[in-house]
């Protein structure tokens, strides 16, 4: 079982220096995978719930839709992907 503190530190590292981890191409799936691992470490089989909360979170920003974050941000200058993912990560970390 992964250590939640290790996952949290890695999430912070990724969001502080996204280019060292592959940049925007891999940022969203990487962050979501780590959040799913974090959720499953807390409550088994809750990884899918992270994706549901993420979709609801994106709906508050952009309205309904299933497009990846990168596509939703294509025509916007603000906020950027890191800011949005950071807010979701902080919400997830504070809710557990």
C-alpha cells in the first residue's frame, strides 16, 4: 500500500515543476493516477470516486463535458492547467 505522504510530496513536486515530469501532455493523467492511488490507500476501491469528483470539479469550471483538461483550456489564457490541477489536489488532500 502506498504511503500517502509520499504521494502528497510527489503531487507537490509535479505541480511545482510540471516540465520535469513531461509537461502538459502527461500532467492531467499523471496527477489523476496519483490521486487515485492516494484515495485507494485511504479507502480501498475509492479510486473511481476520485474521477467522479474530478469530473464534477471540472464542470464547475467549464460546464458539462468530457473533454480532457488540455482541450478545455485550448481557447483560454487563464487559468492554466497547473492552477486547476493544484486546486483539485488541494481539495482532495484536505478532504481526507
